[in-house]
């Protein structure tokens, strides 16, 4: 993908409005896009301010949709979702509100389904090796160690 430099602030705002309207974005995503375009930091802050006041960027809404999507589609656990949101510099308050979108019953059902699926796919006969592989798989997916064990 080539670098599309944007020199006009109005064009940049319109492009970013379209970018944010396509799917929920956080401030970090939009800032990365503006850096890629080579906009000055002062201009970036001004554009971010406009996008936030016009409700194109909403960190809380982003965290909620991110948590729902990664849990239901990618089948990630809470730890992995939290870590990914921290990488995008989302606040702890927004992360906690997003994680409330995941119901405990659904979480346990998903954990059990992944456990059964992984257990059926393993060919090891040694019980301890199977258990360790299943636990490693689930922990890598972001599920809490105490729930896995």
C-alpha cells in the first residue's frame, strides 16, 4: 500500500470521517492513519478533537464492539482482549465497560466448547501431555489460568 500524503485539512477530515464511519475506530487507529499521511501533530490533535465532538470516535463504544467481536468471532478470552485494547491505549474504565459485554455463562460455554474441540483433535495417549497441550492452547487464547485448570 502506498503512502497517500494529505495536505488539505478539510480533505483529511472528510477521509477520516469516512474511515471512522466504516467501522468503529479508536483514537490510536486514527492517529496512526494521520501519521501515515504525514500530518503535523498540532493538526492531528485538531482533527481528533473534531472527530470526537462529532461522535465519529468514541472509545467506550469502540471497546464494547471490540470485546463483543473478538469474543464471538475470534473466540478470544478476556486476558487477550484486555491486552490488545491496552496496546491501542484504551483506558481501564473503557476496557472494563467493554468486558461487561461478555456474559459469564457464554464465557464458560465457549471455554468448554474450545476444550472439547481441542481434546478431540489431539492424538496423544498420555493424559498429562494432553492436559498440558489443552491448557496451553486455552491460555494462549487469553483465558484465565485458574479457569482453564
